[in-house]
């Protein structure tokens, strides 16, 4: 029999003994006057004399993360997930029943305690217990306190255990919450209206991605989990909501990596009468404000780098940057015009070892070359702008170059964090783009966009010139919290089921 099984059986026996003393196994409530964090934050700076002169009576609850027994006395350490405080138990200060119960407690149990604050001889802020309540038994042994929970796979599968034994994990998700709040406050402060749009849609639109498919039984129709809220938000722009945003969950039936989870959180916002150039400066303002609010500065550590979120951000033209990098790699001059020609860009990609995208024309191949040669090196915030029309079916073309759209992607830490463009509002051109996407789908591109007749109809009512942008919340939090994997910033990431599940 393993030591874990032996411990579990002993803990079950301890619970039965606690019940025999008259304690409820799972009481319905415990009335606490303070959280552990409140006690530590309010009284951590008080000395022994001050606490003795002005006693602080308290009732608090938490999980036992340490037990030390000394004959007729014992010390517990309670945690509320953020702070810890010591509890001093003396046989002569507790009832006979409470003291007997204290001998049956295990590492990980939940308890409530009443008493007063004091400092021990070693100057440790502590609760001198006068009453002890049992709240819940921890049957499964927790990982050894000196090593914590190191197995990344287990940490992601059992986030509850990760939070118990790795206190720093909670800080990541506090950063995430503050990030979302800071974004929301910034946008509402600039006159944007927050809305909600459908998560189940009859067409998977707004992005080039493979969707999850489901079925509505009552209506007997196929539905898709949304890959993006874009087309619904732009319908609202047609309807007269000039500044609109949504912080939303998106779903894409694609691969999993350190930067990709099939379910993820995005900010999308749309702003009438501005173009992608204005969105660049607005994005600089937004991210510098969010960083200052969340981490207290516009600089943050990400891996081996110090990321500077202060404006201005670096700017690169996609084709020019791809041509420059290809020239350096191949040792010959590669021109932007060569990247626009299907024959020449195909040859260049082959020489670089860049795989040609399925059904890809010159624009898709040029974009693939850029990603292969540049992406991992874009550590500081960098706007990559002016994308090929072929890879941007919802973006407005440049007036002087029909083969290029007014679009940018923002890279931070070596990966894409945001995507934005001047919105295409010409219904005739939008229909042509959708039809081109249908041709790509017929050629084998499973991420090609579907035809959305109702969206084209909305444009026919007249959509004002506008800029729109999506920012990946998960990836932004990765940077702000110095987390190397997207799974570190999602409480319950999707995992492959194990055989025992």
C-alpha cells in the first residue's frame, strides 16, 4: 500500500474522530470578522507592545499550510490564498473538545479560529486562539511544502491544487483581472459602449479560422462557436454606435501551443471616422495606460527581456521588412516587387525553406515569409503594417495600392498581440472579397471566410469609415505577468484527457 493511500486512510480516520467529538463534518458557515489578508495588512506593522495595549480580537478562517506540535501547545499557519498568519494553540486556552480536535488536524484542513493578535518571542504576528472550529478535511496529501507543485502538467490540470501550494500563481490571475478592468475603464473613459454579441452563430465569420460546429435541436440548424465577434460589432457601427467594444470569448478549432488555446479571450473595439493610423497611436495610449495601472510602470520583465510599453512603438511595413530579411538571409537583393509576383515569391519562399500556404497567392506567401523571418525577433512592441489584400478580406485597401490594405498587427515578446485595420465598408468590394475566399475554400483552405449575405446587406445601408481592432487578452497578460505559456494565464486550459479520466 502506497504512503499516499496510508495517509488518506489516516485522514479519514481523523475525520471520524472529529465527528465523534461532536463537530460537524461539513458545517454550513463560519462567521469571520477578518480575512487573513486583512489581518496581516492592517496589523503587520504593529509591535508587541502596541498589540498588547490595544488588543485586536478576531475570528478568521483558512487552510492549514503548516503544523508544529509542542506537547501542550501547537502552532498552525493559516492561508487565505494571499496571506498567511500563525495561530497559537494552548491546551489551557481552549476547551477540552477544541484542543482534542486540534490533535486530529492535518496539513491542508480548513479551520476557523477565534482569539486575539499578539507577537511571539520570535516576533511572529500570531492569533492566540481561544476557540477552534473544524470546517473541512483535506483527504489527499498536499505536495511537500519545500518543493511545491512542480509538474506543469498537473498544475494545469488541477489548478485548485496549484493555487493551494503555489501562492505566486494567484498573482498571475490578479494581474489578469486588473488588466481586463484597466482596459474596460480606459475604453469607457473614451466614450466606448460595451456590448455582448452572439457566441453561437449561423456563420463562422470575422476571422480566418476553423470553427467548432454544433447543432441546435429545436431549430434543427447547424451553428458555429464564434471565431470572432467582428461582423456583429460592425453591424452596430452601421446602426449608429460610433464607439463600441466587447471583451469576449472566442473559439477556434486549431492547434494548441504555448501561444494558442482553442478557447481564448479577446478585446475587440470599433471606432467610426478613424483609420488604422489613428488606431496605432490609440493602441500605444491604451497599452501604456494598462501597463502603468497593472504593474505600476510602462516597463515589465518578460523572460530575459525588459519590455517597454511607452510610446512610440516601432513600425515595420510587412513587404519591405520581408524583402529586407530575405535579402539578408539569401545574400542577394530581394525587392518588394518580387514579393508581389507569384512566380518570383514562390521561388524565394522555396529558397528560404518557407512552406507555401494551401491555395496561397503572392500575398499569402509574402506574409508567410515575413512570419518565418521576423516574428520571433519582434520582442519590443512593434506595429507591422500594410498587409497584402489577399490575407485581409475585411480590411480597406490603400487608395494608392489595391493590392495592399490598411492593416497592422502588433507584436510583443515575439508573438502577435493585436490585429487592426481600416474597415472595408464598400459592399460591392466586400462581396468580391467573400467570393475570393470561397474560391480559396474550394482550393482546400479550411480557414477561408464564408459568404455572409446579411453582413453585405448591412453595409448596403451605409457604414461610416471606421477602424477596428482585436487585442488578445491572454497574450497581453502573458507579457504583463512574465508567463511563458498561455496555459499559465488561463485558469482551466484545454488538456488532452488522460486514460484515467
